[in-house]
C-alpha cells in the first residue's frame, strides 16, 4: 500500500544503466537524442518536440510530477559512458495506479535497455506500493509488445482500444493494446 510522503529514488543503478530524475541541464541532450526524431517518436503518446521550448515544458512537467507524486520521469543513461539513451518513468493516476512507457535513441535500440529500464521502474513501483502499472502500445509496435511481455505485463484484453498517437499523422485515434502489471 502506498504511504503518503514516501518518495522513490531519484537515481537507480542497474547492471548497465543509470535511471535518474531529469534536470533543466538535460534539455539539449533530450531534444537531440530522441524527443525531436520523427522515427523515434512515431509510436509515442506525446507530440514530437519541435523546439527546445517543448523539451523545457516536459522538464517543467517532470518537476511537477516529482513534487506531487512519489516519482516521475527518469532519464536512462549508460553506466559505462554516461551517454543519454532515453527515458522512462511513472505517471501516477492515483496513489495506487501509474502509467509507464519508455523511449530510446536509435543507437540504443535492440540492446535490451528498454527491458532493463522497465524492470527497474517496476521494482520502484512495487517498492512504493503501487497496485498496478499500465502501459499502452500501438498495435503495430512489435518490439514494444515484446519488452512489455518480457517484463511481466499482461495484455488487458484481446480487443484493441483506440488512443491518440500524435506523431503518426493520421488525425484519428489508432488501434492500441493495453497492458498491465499488478503488484501485491
């Protein structure tokens, strides 16, 4: 059960990664590494950043999340060379339910970083007493489905839901799969 006032760690280390709370100094790296890239952001639920102002708005929102809730967005870095690889985190809907996701720079795809980072985020969620973590995945994003399943997420139903994916450019909701992972 979630305890009021308990905060998640601002820094998490895994065998190959460091997950840490973002700071204003990260804006340029976030923008250039992944948030402005059309291919990387194609299947994300937030609009691709067209300018550093959009990235700074994300960082402001991140600070608000961390202030209001026990955790928020985390940047993913290489432990080896401290290179920014992407981001993940928890977006709390209630004290016992959070949404997660992940995004990686192109040169970080296919290395197992998403699985390693998501497992770390799930461990934080469990430690904080979150009852359920939810993730949405575009129906066509097979790599993301595999990551979710490797990390113990279960597909909520066989019927796809409809959700906005603003970077696809269709102007209409797209077919989306909803996954969840529950914690006791």
